[in-house]
């Protein structure tokens, strides 16, 4: 699955809740990043993390940034 598409969909769903707290949701990720994971579980985890960020942030920015770290053995994505 493409992470940028999945997280963009989540942000669209949670944007009204963030706006009600005067928060701004910001996504910074390369479009090409793909992850092989259980789609439903990944979405559930990301929704929970972002909802918690909205709940505990007032009048601020919530940034979701994904960076790729190259390795000889595997690729690591940091959130």
C-alpha cells in the first residue's frame, strides 16, 4: 500500500476534528513510499495515534513525517 494515500485518507477523515481544536494536520512523505503490511491494522494504528495527537494538542500543528533510511539489509521508515 502507498503510505501517502493511506495517511491522506485518514487526515481527510480527521480534519474536522482537528479544526474544532484549532489544530492543523500536516503530512510530509514521499509519494513513492510503499509498505507491505496488514492494511486494516496499519490504518487502525495510525488513526489511534493521530486521534491522540488531536486530543492532546490545542491551537497547534500535528505533523506526520515519513523518512526512508537506506540499509544494505532492509529499508527503515521512521514516523
